[in-house]
């Protein structure tokens, strides 16, 4: 649904074409997902309401319901220059180190690993 067509192998391209021929609603769903990605990347918050209306009548209706419920947050995410990506990256790194150390130590060892890694 989200992988670029230019990265597909010949066999994958044939498979995708066969699936699309048999399930046209899947093609529409892929276009709606691509439109959402483009809207986020361009910061086009004005397109959010029309996108929700189009998505409600497609295979991604449950995602559209979730966006509708959190419409204010989605709108803020589109328009705001701020991102929590750095925070999420640090949390992911912390969880990775914690999983690697499972059963080996407590907070002192974890702290030593994280401070020593920087």
C-alpha cells in the first residue's frame, strides 16, 4: 500500500497488477493513503476535512474514524513545526538497551550503559 512502485521486482509488479485488477477498491484505498501522506508532508491542513469524507466511504474507513476522533490533534500535527521524533527516538533507544540487558542489572547498570554510549 505504501511502497513506491519503482522499488518492486517484476514478479511483484505482476502480482500487484493482478490484485488491483481484481480488487478496485484496494486501488482507491491506496490512493487515499497516498493522499494522506502527501497532505502531511505538504502541511495542507485545509485538505483534512475533504480527505476524511472521501476516506469514510473506502476500505480505510476505520482509520478515517480515528482521524475524526482526534481531528484537533491531527490538524495540529499537520500545521505545527514541532515534532516529537527526537523524544520517540530516545525512548526507542532506551527500550532497546533495557531489552538487551534483561535480567542482568538494575538502574545503575542501565545508567552506565546509556551514559557510556553517548
